[in-house]
C-alpha cells in the first residue's frame, strides 16, 4: 500500500531508540525525510547516519531535551532552516516513573508534566503554522494504555499520559478544518531497551532470567501473552501519519494485545 508519504517531512521526538527509532525507520522506508531529536547526541548521530545509508532519505539530527522550551525552539529553528517546516509531528519522547503520590515531590510532577504534556503542546504550537502553510499534515502523540488503565507504581506517568490524550482530543478539534489530523496512540507492552533494562534489574531479585521476567509480565498483563516489537507499532503509526488516515480525528488507538480490560 502506498502511504503517500514520499518526500514528506516528519519530526520525531525521542527518535534515536526504541519506539521513536522504529517510527523513524518505517517512515524512512516510505521515502519520508526526517527531523529527529534526542538527548544522547552520539547515539542520535549514529542512528541518523544509519538511516541515511539504508533508506536514502534526508535526516536532520538535533540534540534536544524536549522538557526544555529553549531546546524545542532550537530544534524547530533547525527544521525550518533545513526543510522549511514539517508535514508530520510525532511526539514520542517520554519515560516511565516510579513513586507514590503521598511522597513524590512537586519537582517530579513538574518534570514529567514538561516531558509528556508541555513538550507536545510546545512542539505543536511551533510546527502547526508550517503545516498550515503546506496545506495540512498529521500529529500523532504517543500516550500509553496507562492513560486509561493505570499501573499502581507510576501515578505521575499515568496522570500525564491521560492529560496527553485529552490534549490530543482538544487539538484535533481545533485543527480539523486546517486539514491537520491529530490522534494519540496508546501502546501496551512494547519491547524496548528500557523494558530490557528493567527486566535485568528486577529479575535478579526473583532469581529468574530477564527473558523469564518479561515472559511473566506479558502473560500477566496481555491476553496475547507477548510483547510487541517497536516495528509492529511503528507500522500502525505510519498509517496514522498518512493522508489515508485523514478521517481519523481526535481518537485514541490502543495497540495493546488486549491489555485494556474494558470496552469504553
């Protein structure tokens, strides 16, 4: 299927590893040029070189911490200088947390709010004017199943991802007549380096291997009894980025192997 994305410009935050990298590669496979940002510059530049070599597309790679407004502004300036704007925005940067509400300090709440919510607001605010001039576009915000079905050890993550879903709905309504379709994707268990790192730590306390730990998590939480790969998720997200998904407006799509237990 032709996704009609050849020579489009896609901006992906957190694009050097895991889900972000999977999305970048799938978009590049469609002939989409990329603007990637991440905090680890060495890894980011390596990834950019690999994608250029493999897919023969342009890749702008800018070191940025999207929890900081000045870094976002610099990233967008580089996008404007290199490409004149963007057609697609994927707000992917984020990470998990671990705390209790009664003991988590305000500073931790603010840091995750900046990373998961304000980053999406700020990138959209800066890039949407370019999308309007280019005749439309797409925004996909990567939320989580935890926006709807929370895990008890990460209330800040749950709360900020739920806020991201609501922001997505509001932004979609605001931009629908500008031919910009906005949606959120709520992944479940996706096998990423973060999950592998967590498994290597927690499995030791249980006296099992990291692989056994991940298998146990999958069987406990997902009826499909396995993790998805970033590549599987990325293929779904690429569709939402494409003009073929222009009737998808303000929705939250669960890519979760049956993780969510309710129908509403």
